[in-house]
């Protein structure tokens, strides 16, 4: 059974860097084709894809946010970490991580973690 | 970037009646491997999204057969044959062929 859980701060100040961790079980990021992605959703708004990392360390980023994002993995800990720099109030959202198999994306999602950006 | 455009954005439906959501992409979603990576997600109020359909027409495990997906190229449709109360929520299409892009979402409500 695949599960994912997001963790990180609930409140960050403008200009700070956000670090979120996705801890998963039921699969390995050393298995060919497997990946983990991050998606966010501002309150009352649509889903927005942020980044993806695959088993072979191939990394993909949203073109509009690429300069601010870094995604990394720790296979031994079953974790994927997303950092987003220069946070702004418009980045207030629920952040989700989700399982990926090759290009069959996001079959299983975490519960999400709400992040508020405010001074 | 591939733009995904859904219609309608709001969909009031009577219980037991069918519903249909359209999703159009700005570019063909046929991948070089021959597959079309178009997914549909359901997000019930207060819940995480749940994938319903992958690669245009394949239902995920546990998804009722009243949900079906169809389409090709740039034009895709999600159909619910008979809407039930538990179907209330927002539906998103998503393409994974050229990077990843979500549609704006379609809010389904009961009339």
C-alpha cells in the first residue's frame, strides 16, 4: 500500500525559503520508472504542478517557477524534499506530494500541508 | 507550455442524470511512445485529489464504472453516466505528455 505524507512549516515570512518534505512508504525511489511530484493549490483555486523527481535523479520543474525550486531525494530515508526560495503571500497554498510511475502521474496523493506566507 | 482548457467551469446536474466535462489541450498530447498521457482527477470538498482516469480512458482501481474517459489528440471528455451525491466536487484534467499541466477545474454540484 502506497502512502505519502507532507511535512514542513505552516507559516513562513515573505522572502524566506520554504522547505517541504514528502515521506513515503510502499514503494522505492530506486525502482525504475518511479517518481515523486509536488503540486500546490491556493485556497479556492486550481491545482498547479511544481516539480518532479525520478528514480534516476531526473528532475523536472514548472517553467514559471523553475528559478525558485529545487527538488531532491533521499532514497535511504524514503523522502523527497522541495525547496522554494523568496516566498511571497501569493505562494500561500496547500502543498501536495504524489506518486508517479513513468509518465502515469499522480495515482496516489498525500493529505497535503497548508503553508501560509505572511509577515 | 501546453494549456489545458476545461468547460464548463460550473456544472449543475440533477441526481441520476448524466454529466460531461470537456478538456482541450493547446497541443497534441500524443507522446513519442504512442501513448496519450491525459488524466482526470476528482477533488471532493476538503479532500486531496483522487485520480479517476489515466491515459485517456483507463479507470483507476476502485473507480465506479459510471465514470468514463474518451478522446484523442487535443480533445478529451470525462463522462458520468448517472450522477450521485458523492460525485460533488471539482474535476481536473491533467496532461503529462509535455511536462505537466492541469486544467482550471470544473465544479460539479447537484441542482
